[in-house]
C-alpha cells in the first residue's frame, strides 16, 4: 500500500480540513519498532478512507514523561506549545497510537486550554468495524492462535478503556485468553511514569519479567499490546525467557492490519 499522509499544514494550504488528526507520538515517530505500529494505523485509516493528517515536525512530545518525572515546568512548556499549534489549526478530533499521549491530551490539556475529542487507536478502529468501513471476514492469519491482551495502565485503569481492544481481538480468528491479572486488576509492564527512560531500581525482579510470567501462565502465543512502551517491555520479557520463536508481541493495530491483509 502506497502511504501518502499529508501534514496539517499541507491540508490546510489546499483548503481542506481532516476529520481526524493522527497524533503519532515520540515512540511512533522515532522508535524503529513503534514505527511499524504507526504504519499499521496509517494503513487502516487510509484503507477506510478516513480523511486524516499528521502535524509532522510541528508535533512535539506531549510532556507526559516530563510531568511523570516531576518536571512540571517542562511539561507546561511542551503542552502550551502543542496547544498553540492544535488550536491554530482548529483541531477537534485526535487519534493516538499511545495511551500516554491519549491520557495527557484527553485529561491534562483541557486545564491549559486544549479541549479536543481524543480517541485511542483501538477505539477508532472499533468504530470503523462497527460502522462497516472495515471488514475482517475471511482472514485466517491467526487461526488457532491464543491471543492475550496486556492492558496499558493509561488506557485501562486510568481511562477505563477495556472493551475496545478486546472487541477487536475477538473479531480475529484466534482465541482471546485472559491473563490472571487483567482489566481493573492488570499489572503494569514497568515502563510508565517515565521509568521507560531510566535504569530500573534495585529489587529481586524486573516488573516486565513478572508480567511475562503471566503471559506464559496463560499459554498465549501472541501478546497484544495497545502501547509502544508496553510493546518494548513485553518484547524484552519474552526475550528474557528465550521464547521469541513461540510468542509474538504485536500491537492490536498490527493484528487488525494483518487480518485485513493491508
């Protein structure tokens, strides 16, 4: 599929307004593994003829890691810069590939003057399936596979989005299996709260190893994630147990893109 994604600047210059702004996020822009998730989301949106644009170089970090690490000043600077850009383009609806961006844009920007309808990509994809714009019938990409979903903290417990990602997995021809700790009782992968960018503190076990043990106990062959941070941590956990040949770590968007043969 030939992906031609316009920037907001390009779209506005041609007198058009997108239906949704795709907020790519730092991981989705710079991390080689997360770029594949970005592409999967863009492919789905393009295939469904959703009119969307990205900010491109005008997009900056939402400020989530800075705020979680205690640097409120940096957060305020980054947030206000982004809000200025978003409001300048009169953005109304945003879709994110990352729950950290989702949570910050949705819940923390309004107090600084940034009011938008913010969707996590699993919510938007669910909506595309529900409205008949995306069909997955007849795909056998995951036949007989056991798929478990690892709830990202900022999607699950922080925003109570449990149903959308699972509804998408249930549309696949695999089997959704739950880990013992899931939904409201889910366990963090260990990357949130800016922990992604520092060495772990002393302890007897890395938290992503503990979480991967839950995956092994569920006998899952695929770990579905909805967050680039979780994807990194779960991939490292699977490698720790030398299970790369048996267990795949894929974002829900990648599962859907594969099933739809995009």
